[in-house]
C-alpha cells in the first residue's frame, strides 16, 4: 500500500487491524498517525489508546494491549514506535551445513519472543488497530511477511521531484495560497525535502505575501539562505564558468563551516547532472521530458540544460576526474583542502 492508497482507505473509513509504517519521511508518517488517533474519541483515549516504544516494551505486552477489547467505543489503537524488531538481524558468520540450510530457506528464523507476536498477526483482532513504526525493514523476516499478508505495509519515503512540488502546492493551497513553480523550486533549493521545515517556511510565506500567489521573490526575501542554498549557488557559478563568483561562494561556504569534501561532492553531483542533461539533449529528448528522465525538479532540469551548453561531454568527464583527484589529494594530505578546492574551481571554469 502506498500513501495515496492509505489516504483513500482512511477517507472510506476502511481500517486494517495491523499496519507497518516504515521509511525516512517521519513528518508525513506522524501526520497520518494523528489521523488514526482521531479514530478514538478523545474522551475515551485513556482507556483505548496505547503509545509505546518498541525498544523497551516486550512483544508479549504489545500483544496483550492489542488483544484487549475496546471500552465504550468501537476500536482500540496501539502505536508501537521504534519497532526495531522489523530490521535485519546482525548474525556472526558461521560455517557448516546448518547455516547454509538457513540461507536457502530465504527467511530468518524468529526468536521465541517474536513467536507470540507472529501468532497474533496470523489472526489479528478487528476491534484493534495496531500500528508499528520503524525507519527500515527486512522483507525476509517472518514477522514482516505476516503483516504483509494480514495487514498493510506502508512506505513513507522522502518525496522528490514532482511529488515534492505537488506536496508544496497542496500544502500552500490548504493555507489559502498558490505557489509559482520557480518559488517551489527556490524553497526546495533552500530547505531541501524536509517536509516539516518546508511547512514552517510556507506558513511564514503565507503571512508575508500580500497577494494570493507566493512568488520566487517572496521566497528569496523570506527564506533564510542556508548552507545548502549556497552550495547550489556555487555549482551554478561553476556551470556558468564564472570562476571569480565560484571562488567567492566557496570561501563563504568554508567560512560558514561547510566541509570542503562536501562541497566537492556537490560540485561532482552537478557535473554528473550536466553530463546527463547534455546526453539527453544530444539524443533528441525534449526539455520537458528531461526533468522526468533525470528525476529532478523541472526548474533544476531547466538550469542544467542551460549550463550543459557551456561544456562538451569530454570536458564534463574530465571535470569528474579532476574532482576525484582533488578529493584524493586532500584525503591523502598532499594538498591543503581550501587551496585544492580553489585550484579545482579555476580548472573547472577554465575555457580551452
């Protein structure tokens, strides 16, 4: 089940007895947990809702909570946060036929403590909604397969590209505003895909912008220029072959405490994007299709298309090799980090 399917099931009030929520997007997950809490009337929550930490709660206790019948309401809700028992187990390497036999089975043998929960998952009680939350899972685990069979598994992955843009637009719409495409791109550039922080910035922009539309100018004025944004400015300057601007931005980044190695990583990422954009353009792909194939925001793809025209494919491949050499020189102690970065920028921006 994906997030859209989860949304539709909630609208239709179709509730599964067991859910497994996993992934890095905790903001969306927490918002849906609040939706599930609303299934239990507030005045009865003390009797019908349990929220526990899976790291310090035995599985038998979780089953007891789930098996308890609701009191004065139709449904109980049990939320287990940090359900690390869905993650892959770390086992020491062993030799022998018995170990090979376990590998061939393709499924880890559960601990005795997990068997109690697995038995419950084979026939969960309809009057209880049991939700497990974790950041990652091992799909080979028997405990995972039981939920997949008798409940719902929902992945909360971080939003990217068009999904992220649509989320920004929907969120702004709920706040009574629309958002320019360039404004949405500026927000993502400044904040990244942290939905919690994006929501906070949208609330501020809603109060600031006078009209019904949040513009790119509004974003530039209101949203703090973070280290991430400065990195994008830097790689843009490299893409434009403006070495004086790029070096100035690089010095600002270092002054703000940004590691030189991270700056190198971002410059390398930009060069790879430019090489990808150039390759797509040379094969006749339209600018509109480029964003989808590159899996980046349309605004970012448009900038890459423009910058890619400043380089040949050979120059971009050479740039990646130079970045790798600079990285090795810094890590090997052959060059001082800031000097290596500035020399690299000059080399990348140089026109031959």
